[in-house]
């Protein structure tokens, strides 16, 4: 709908008042809040990231078992937790221990997927996804062990 000359003038005046008012409000606004006095350390952030991944995995695994979440989402959370766990490992021995734990967790999820497939609940592609993820975890563990042996 076309606006007449008078309507455009009124709209322009309202826009100008709004812009000027907004500028005045911003000029008198309080400065942004200062960052907290204590920043989290990298270790604290890494721990929180691990805890978030742990909780995400727990929720996804429960959803998978109840049929509301796909196996892919469960494996995504397992990978996130695996990487978060590795970030917390300080020594090569801790990294190997973390990777061994990851392999066992991926193995358990693979068995769960296979059981659900046998029951007609999971798809065939879920089995390949589970196998791929287990092999990925095993490969990471093998490479970490080889890197430790080479030193």
C-alpha cells in the first residue's frame, strides 16, 4: 500500500526521534560488566567440558534405550567424552588408560546396538556405525601405545 507524502514525513520523524532517543540512551548506559575477578583455569574448563560430555552421553544412552534417540547421537556423545577425557590426561600412561576405558565403552555400546538389531529395533547401518566407532577408538589406543613405545 502506497504511503502519501504526509505519511512518509510522519514515519521519517518517528524514525529520527527513535534513533536520537536510542543514541542518548546508549550514551548514558552503564559500561559493560567487568569480567569476573577469577577466570577459570584451562584445567577447570576441561573438567567442566568432560562433565558436560558425561551428562550428554548419559542422557543420550537413556534415550537410545527407550527408543527416542538414535545410536548416532550416542556415539557422538561418546566421542565428545573421549576427547574431553583425553584433555584431562596429563601423562602418556593416563592417556592410554583413558583410551582403554573408551574402547571398553565403545565395545559395550556395540553390543547394545547388536542386541537391539537382533530384536528388530536397530537398523543394519547402526551395526556398521557401532563397529566403525569401536575401530576408531581401538586405532587411537594402538597409535598412543605405539607412540609410547617409540620413545
